[in-house]
C-alpha cells in the first residue's frame, strides 16, 4: 500500500494514482494536509508536465 512521503501514513491506491508525482512520491495526504493543500500539489504537478 502506498504511503505519504511527508507523514508516512498509508494512502489508497486510488489516492496515489491521482496525487502521486511522476516519480511516485506522494508529498501530501489527507492526514497531514488540508484539501486545499492537496489541490495545490495537484496544480504544481500538472504545471510541471
């Protein structure tokens, strides 16, 4: 099961597919970040592509 690289909490495979970076890193999860922070990470990832 994938884990958050920030807090080491387990996340679902679905969450990892949506929010993981191309490298597979998950920099924020619902346990350590607000939903706004997760959305910001998604925007940063999309801008990098």
